[in-house]
């Protein structure tokens, strides 16, 4: 009897899980695996790929480290680990507010991206938490922009992750945000904003277009001075950049917003003007324990 074949599961390295790449059958096969990866991922420099091979960060299906002269073998997979040679350190620390067997509730600071993307790997909430907990199964249950601070829910167990994701999909989560934006005495609050939002230009922004509304937010004013006001925002939907776009549509863009009303490119190490948007509270019935849950960020926005 043949022994069962177990698929190799690459270990987490420094908080980073391995990425998997399929090697397809091509009309003209590359001269090596190295050349295939360089052509397949042109946004990653040749020097970076060479460094990954040199550091043993490219593995075959059995976990063997490959070198840059390894042959391209179609109809198989390889694993590789991401790293960034010169990653900007984010000098703010997340805080765990709550934790049980299935769930972590995090108070995220401004400027910290949730998951590895683009120019951030180690300096992301997810990789930081994986390193401190040694749990490779951690997965964000919902999104929060890099620029936004506040409450984030993290799944700890693949077996219950879908229950929490379904909770968001069925809009069984009540979220409350705070924002600082210009004070306008011509506006009346509370008010409801309903708009149709679609991808904008540049691609990482959103725009308002004609058509049936697909985003809705209730806005109240909490306090104000001569120039600025503190607003409470209750999103009923969860479109990307929804709150930022909705306040901008009223002519009161959120203070220090680098995207709305216009894109302003800042240096990656400029942490001087955080977006004044905070995911302040979240409420839901835990689908595993059936307990009513309520969490509040320890951050505060002030006029």
C-alpha cells in the first residue's frame, strides 16, 4: 500500500505567510524559474528576486529551497515569501482590546495598513499580530483604511471565520465613526446621505456617479467651533472610502484627507497630519458565543 501524500505547508517566517504561484504550460517556456518570476511580477525588481533566492525564500512543493538557476517546471506550484528591503517604520502601536478562542478586537492607530500590500509588509497590522501571537491563521474580518484609526475585528480560527464574515455581509454589525471636518452653518443635521459610488480616477479613489444609490450614511454633528465640527457617522453600507466621499459630497471633506477632494501625495514617512476619521464603536451579537458584544476605541478626536 502506498503511503498517503501530504502536501507541504510552508511555515510562517517573521509573521509572513508564503504566497503560492502556479507555473503554467507555456508555448515558449522561460529559460529558468528566475526569468519566469521576473517576467510574471515586473513590479518586483530583478535584484529583489535574486535576494529571495539567495535567502532561501523560494521553495518547491516539498519545501526545498530553490536557487536562481532552477529550471522552470510547468504544471506545478512554488512558494515564495514577500519582503521589502527598505520599509518605512510606522511609529504607532496597535492595542488588543479583547481576545477569545475565535476573535481578536484591535484598536488600530492611524497610518497602519491592515494587510501586506504594495510598500508595506512588516509594517502592517496583520504581520505585527502574527509575529506577536505566532498564529498564521489570523485574518481581518473587515476593512479599515490605512489612514483611519479605530476598531478592527480579526478572525483567529478558519473554522469560524465564515460566521463572522457572514455577519458583516448580512449587515448585522452596527458601526459608529467620529470625524473632524469643516463647520458649515448652512448645513442641517442630522441628515442621511445616499449616493451611488464607483471606482474613480486614480484607481484607488472612489467617485459619485448617477444611478441607484449603493451607499448610505447617517450624519450628526456632535460639537463645533468657528471653523471645525466633530461629526458622528453611522454607515448603513460598507463601500470603500464611503465616509470620506459622503462628507466631501456635502462640501465638508474630512480634515487631512489626502484623497478628497483632491489627491495629495505625501512622503511615506510623513506622519504629521493623520486623517481625522476614527472607527469609534462596533456592536454585534457574536455568532459563536451568542453574546452581545460592544467595543469602543480608546482614541479620541478633538477640535
